[in-house]
C-alpha cells in the first residue's frame, strides 16, 4: 500500500500576550480583531475605564474587558495588575459561547460579590501566566485551555444574567398588567367603600406585595391614589349647587363629612364650601 503525504489541517491558534501594567505596554496587536483583556489586580486602587464607566479594583479583583469595548487605564502602579490580552477568535470559534455574546458584558467586575467565579478565573489566569513564563511543554495549548475555562465560566454567568433579565421583564410586564387593572378598578369604584385588601385580592396579589408594587407603578400610596379620584369626582359634583356638601361627600366615597373636608382641603387647598363659592363667582363672570 503506497503511503501518501498526509498533512494535518492548520489548527486555529489563540494568540495571546501577558503583561504587568507599568512594566510592559501591551501591544493591542493590530493583527488581532478586537482583543479581549482579562485583568487581575495585584494592588489596591487600580482604576480603569471601560465603555465610559469607571472601575476601581482592589487587590484580587478581576476585570473582564470584552472584544470591541473601549478600554483605558486611569491609574496604576508598577506591577499593579496582571493583564492577559488575547485575540477574539477564541470566542468567535465557540458557537455555544457566542450565543450569549451580548450578555458577556454583564460579567465585568469580579469581586467579593461573586467570590466563587472570581477565584476560578484568578486560578486560571495565574496558571496560564505560569505556563507561559516557564515555557512549559505545550504551554500555548495550556494557556488556550485556561482561556477557554474562563470563557466557559463567564458564559455560564452571562446565561444566568440573561435568564434573570428575562424573568425580571416577565415579572415587570405581569406586574404592570395587574397594576393597570388595579387602577381601573379603583377609578370605577372610588365612590364605594373599597380597601387595599379588596383591590389586591381583585388582581391576585398579596396585600403586602400590592402596596409596594402600587407605589412603584403609580408613584402614590393606595390611599392617596384613591382620594385623588374621589376628590376629582367631588369637584364635578360641587359644580351643581343643588347637591349638598353632605351628599357630595357620600357620593364621592367619603364616609364622613369631617374626613371629606380634611382630604379636600389637603388636595385642593380650600374647603368644599370655599371651592363652590369661588367656582360660582368665576362662572358668573
């Protein structure tokens, strides 16, 4: 059997470069298409700007700068941070990671709030740096493996952030729909003796949760919103002289004339009687 010349296909190669800030200026190699940078702070108060947002790193923090992002060192010191810079092909060649590419920038500063991920990324960075510095056997592949480990963990976190954002949006939409229903119910029944518990039950939310959601949605407490619409109704009724102040109060949903007078003056600035008098004078003109 005749042997032929067998040539393995050229493998893609993740191009990378290590450096310490203050010792070596990373090249930002022009041959690389939008490099990524993983930065491990070795000292405190190391400051960077990424996408017009400032980050101050403490020792042990990690900053992830993704391909295409604007990056600037604001302040550092000699050996203040270890930087791994690598070509974005490492990301582009991984379709499953690229599926969460637009969420990778939600994985940015790794500090005590994400200790497990920070420690995993730190271990990979230090191992990759050691392999590269010692020129270990197959060190380029070892560094590539460490980069891939970091990308996998970052993509997992990005996926979690993506799902969390979707869940928050679903909750927000669902909550908004319920609050719209609540507002409509209040407006339609403001002249009746309704309570927050009744409205929250109508829209299917616990009273405690309803109170917080309603204030976020309307900018008012339940009672203030209800009284606003009761007063709006009272203002219309007061324009009819034949309706007594007592009847106006009751028809607007107030259970007592004293409470009506108090709430009316708080919202309008004058008593119901004064308002009616002012309204009639203006009408006569």
